[in-house]
């Protein structure tokens, strides 16, 4: 069970800026980012305890601690054993599903000294010298919906000032810990008990996974989490400060990032995995993730995939092509991740922003973005970190409009709704910048564009060692040729998703149909059970997905 302090807010602000552009630091501080927590690995087991005891004993681990309430554990190795040799040995154990070093992840922003009277990203009148209407058309979207208090967005970041004048009314309150059931944070709610039985004591507004307490308020990190929270859901039309993309929403504050070496703002994969599992447990509808960097981690990828909710991720601030140099978590290639590049007030791709024709989904405003900061303050920051919450905010508006939207339908509307801009064509899947109103007013995908069908050409019950065969039919219902991404993946009996083939850019002529035969060998050691095969075709004008089921038998 998690213990906690009774304090809910700690308003301590440290004047330290973030990893990509660090402020001047004392000479003795190292500017080299550490890669992983020394002598630690994360292990995801196929079964519960006592498997962990056997795994720990095999490695001679000094200690093993559970991460959250799932099947992931943190093993503390002896300094005499290298992480590399431990991983080699542990991955050979039959009870281990995946294992990775406990990597650090970083927040990357570009702090700006410029404050704006207006918010160009929501409504661009040229007030910053940019291009009129190079914005997300937020006022036009608010004519349709301003959001809903029933939609919960998890903000996985450096914490947020939950008593900020422009945020406090939109902070999520855990009803299971709200003792007087008034939907507000009161001193009487803190009884030092795990009232709702979720393993976290007095987690009234979220949790601080970095410090292991119930106070997810910001300490350092330039107010990064408060800023991203404000972009998603600062209260609108209240006569105070700024407006979030979604005026009415609930922000679940999950703090994982904290200052490291007084220079970087970082979180460990262990804390991130636990935060993702927490938001899943507590029913958040989607998450905003303005962070990244570090190597591939199967354990972190598994946690994101298991969440099965929209996971909005920053593409990264290295100015690189993510197709060639992946940036995680944006580049994990999971169907619930939408990767976001940053644009400026002229609809140009920001010079610092990562991009990728197949690995980055769309762009959103991310340069000199005005939002909330700790201490009832306001200011401007830049980065794909700032672009990401714009997309999360529009996703919240979409769910407010229709809570029944599926993951595929959300992605469809976000990508089809973009304003196509030259700088993003060929550098993102959608080829454009987020547009809230267009996403809210699109016709159904089945009414336009390309549709996909799957037809079995072999048996639906398949012995191991034989082949799974089917046809993929793409139909273009428009008078213009369409080029889109054809994606194939399957879900195996354990629930894990695997790609059957790399995404392929495919052209379908106007008013035409193309059929692609596909056949793949079923491994002789494949676990028996039901398999779901998914085919998806997407382009800036449409998205469609089809699923078929087959059974693999011994």
C-alpha cells in the first residue's frame, strides 16, 4: 500500500529550465544526460508472484519491488552484476514476458521570455506577426462544444499547480477519496486511509510517483506540467487568465518528472509505467504525454499498449526524422499512440520539431504558447511538449461531443480534420496541422475516402505450423486517386499487439478497388487461442479499419 503525506499542495518553484536548452549550471554539474537508473531493471512477468521470487533469486537481486498493481517489478541488482548480463539471463526465463533497464525519460521545452496578450494557437489574428488563421479554429469549435466534466484527461508530466486560479475548477477529484462527496478538495478529505482500496492513500487529485506521495504539485521543471495542463483545460469564459482547448474537462494530475542534477527534468520508466497503470485503473479517457527520449523499452511499450486509451505523445525536439531515428514513446508504433509535431504561427514546422512521414501523425501549434504557470502565473513556452496538449484538448472535445467514439474514430477525426499545410506534407501522416472545428464536423469515415475489407482465403481454424491467408480489399469511393498507409497487425491471445507487416504507402485509383492477397506462417510454437487480425488504411481524408478472428489450435 502506498503511504502519503497529508499535504495536497507544495508551491515550491525552482528556477531550473529543461533538458534541451539548459540554463547555465554550476561548473561541477555534468551536462551529460544519464541513460538509466544504475543497477536496476524492470521485469514484466507472465504470471503473478511467486514467479518474481524465482526471478530475483536467479539474478541474486538485492531487492524486488512491485511497480503499481500489475505484473511489472523493479529488481535492484548487486553492483557486481552488469545490467546487460542480467537482461540476457532473465529474458531466457519462461516466466518473463519482457525486461528492460529502468531508463530515464526527459522533458524537452524551449522556454520563451515573450508573453502574449492573445493566444495565437487558438485564434490567430496575426497578433504575433504570424499568418492569420494559422490556428486550430478553437472559437469555431466552441460553437459546437466547450467540453464536458465527464471527460478525464491524465496529464503525465511534472505535476500541476492544482490550486491555480485558472485550473482548480477543472482538476479531477477521486470520488472514492472525496469523503464529503462535494467534488472539491477539502482538509476533511484527508484521513490517511486508502478509502477506495486502490493501493494509494488519500490520492484525491492524482499521485506523485516521483516522490511517492499524494501531492502532485510542481517542484522545478519550469512549470512544465502546469503549462501543459492549462493548454488542455484551463477554465474558459471565467474572466481570468487564459483558456484551455477544452473549457470543461477533468485533469488527472500524475507527477512523474522531477529535477535531476539541478539541470534536467526526468522520470524513470518505473514511475511512468506505474502512472500509466494508475490512469488505467482510475478510468482516464486519454492521456497527454509531453516527454520522451531514451532507448526502446519493451516494458514501457507494453504498459502503453495495455492502457488501450488514446496516448497523445510529443514527437520530440531534436529536429530529426523519426522514420530514420525513432523517438520514444512517440515511435513505439502502437495503434493507440498519436505522435505530434510542433508548428509556429505561420504554419511552418518548428525548426526544433521532429517529423516523420509514417511515424508522426500530425502537427499542432508549439511555438511561444501562452498558458498557465505555477503561482497563478502565465507565460509562454515552446516545444512539441506544447503541441501535444492541443491535440489532447481536441480529443477531449470530441469525446464530449460523442463519448462513444472508439479509438479508431478518434484518430480518424484528428487526422482527417487537419488543415493541410505545405511544411507537413511528406513530414507527417496527415500532412497538416490540427483543426478542432473540422475534427468536430467531419462526416463519418465510411461516407468518404477509402474503405478496407478482410476476407479469409484459408480456414478460420488454423493448426500451428500452417498458414494464415486472407485478402485485403481497398475501395476508393472518391473521384480522386488516394494514397494512404496500409497497416496490418494482430492481437494474440495474451492481448499483445504485433505488426504483421511494416506500414506500406499504397495508391488506389479514383472509384477503384484493389485487392492484396496476404499469407503468413503461423509459428509452430504459437500459443493456441483466438487471434484478431486488423487491417487499417488511413490518409488525410479518411480512415477505416476491419477485423477478423481466427483460432490457432495445436
